C-alpha cells in the first residue's frame, strides 16, 4: 500500500490567591481528616453545592505536551517512529485512486478515513479534536450519508454500538456511521446507513470516543503480575472499591487497551480499529464486515505485508499499515505534565486523601525490560490501575466485552488530561466537574470517593481540579 507523507496558558494566580492556596496545604491536613473513608451507599438526595463554587480550569493551553517519540530510543527506532507516524496519518479511499487519499480499503462501512482523524488532540496520537471531522466525511467524494443525530460539529468523534439486536438478543457491536454508496470510487455498491434515529428513540445505542495512545508502549510492557499486585491494595475494600482484570479469551493474560480493557496488545488494538472504524481488512481481521455483492471492491486482505518497498525507511515500508500503527503507539512518549505550582501541589495531596489514587494509581513500574529503549522496570505514571470497575447505573452502557460487564470500565489513564477536551467513554461532557460527579450513581465503586470530593471546601476542590488539568 502506498504511504502518503502528510505533513492554556494558565491564568496567573494572584498573590492573595497563592497565599490562600498555600495555606490550604496546611489546612487540608485537618480539613480532610473528617472526610469519610468507609463504604458509601448512594442516595440521590446526597448532593452538594460544590459545583457552584468551583470550576474546571479548562483545556490547558500552550504547546502540546505530547506527540513526540520516547526519549532514549535505541537502534533505528527513532526512524521507525517517524515513518510510522506518517502511515498513521494517511487518508484512505476505497481503492487508493482518489487524489490525496492514497490509502486503500475504506468501507464498505466506516466511521472515519484516517487514524489521525480521531486521534489528534492535542497532537497526533491523542483523542477527539474540537471540530468533529466526521461531519465533513459524511459527504466526502460524492457520498450522500446523513449525519446521525448524535454527532455535531463541536462534539466528539464517536462510534455507535447497538445494545440489542431486533430479536432482543445482545448485540454490543459497532454499527458504522457511514457507507461508501455514491462515492466516486464506490462502483455499484449500494447499501444503507443503519437506522440511528430509531435506535436513539429506543434507547438502543451507546457511544464511545477515541482513547489517546500516548505512552501506550509503556502500558503494553507492564507485566500482568505488576497490575494484579497493585490491584490488591487493602485500602480499596474500605472504600467499596474492588475491580478486576479483564483477560484475553485466547491465552488468559491481562488485557489493558480500550474503554473496557478489551484488547490485549497494540497490534490487536490497531488491527481491530482498522477493520471496524475504517473498514480496512488486514492480516489480523481479513474479512469484510459487510459482504454485500458489489461492495467487495479489492482483493483481501486490503492491508498486508508489502513485498515491494519504496520507503525511505525499509522496516516501515515492508510492514503492513497495522504494524506501523502499532509501532507508532508503542514508541509514543507519555504526555508531559505542566510544571507544578502551589495550587497543583495542594491538589495532588487532595487527590490522594479523598481516594482518587485507589483506582487512578499514580505510577506502576513495568516489571520488564522495554525493548525499544532497553530500560528495565520503568515507571508508568499513567494514573490508572488498568482494571475494570463497576461505575454504576449512571455510566453503564449495557455492553459487555470480555469479563467486563455492561457497567464496568477500565480506569481511564489521567496522564494528558490537561489537554483533553471531551470526557468519559461517550464524550458526554467537556466539563471536568461534571465528569467527576458522573462517577457517582447507584452501584458505583466510586461513590465514596465522590462523596469525599463533595465534602471538600472550595479551595481544596479547586486545587484538585487544577492538579488534574496540570497532568
């Protein structure tokens, strides 16, 4: 397949405010000692006026704190990263015959035409951008798709999953938003979009947004034993927190990628996304998801190992797109946090004291040697335990994947949160306070932690938000 090369600033805190926040560091030693640390029972009447007193600082400005390669890459891995990043940005058409859309294999059904269309905020490899590119894709190159009612230009990139089949049995699969019908390169293919308006009216559709790939290679290198040992923290039980590892149905090892930690490796993550999100068959997923006659327009798999190579960097050129995607994610550096301040230092203390750290583990060591750098037992400061937890009725999407039930989700890594626009698995909010409060509902393991958050004074709560936006 030809490869195409495409090529907040913090509001200053007043002196008086700094004094107040600094004093809060000492005050928190007494003020948070009254925070409850026992199992909570959710009651809808247990509300707080805290939301009126604090606000999300918003997306951190300035240059992107992510998007570059890991430091200390050995051998020719830096060149592989550069080449793989270019492949990650290629735009697909049906057969690679459309100008500036050199990739091949789009459709017959798809959600986007490029990995970088979804993974782009604040830089390539990230999450959903501020302006949703799916709106323009609906009618690109002659297509006549209708934009589904749950997409808008200022909303997140989304995929849609139907909860049930028409006969009432479980579905849970991705139903792609668009079809290639009437595109200039679609031939006689004539298929229809799913009936999304009906699915919305019947409460039969749920959404997912892209997960960032920054630091993913380090996450992949964490040993199962390190994840499981971290999950045995005795402090969790007293807060009503349990969690479990999701596991591969093939070899039984711990899976860790995706909103439900459903994917084992970056290669599997990339292969599935290429097939499901863009419709490109590949060496991991070699069959089209829609085999309607007239819509199978290429030999399969469409993405393969390349026996002819014209790339500047041959290892990338010979490799399939999927291998390049996985290598790009594997070599991406973790996000760089903002420089600490008195406010964020206080926020970090509060983060730990109210129990956020019991699931959002600040750091786990890999317990292994990471081949691209040769580093052993590296610290992965992702703020996640990589387990799935029951998040209650408010966040439940009723879709099970592996051992993760319809109400269980992987602890979302918080590194890079400072420059993230949309929150939660479905991108339902841009507001960090709303995202925090959404963790609290009937059955959620996070209820006591959110109760603790709602008992905070405004200085400590605001400091917590500033800490999170510094990550």
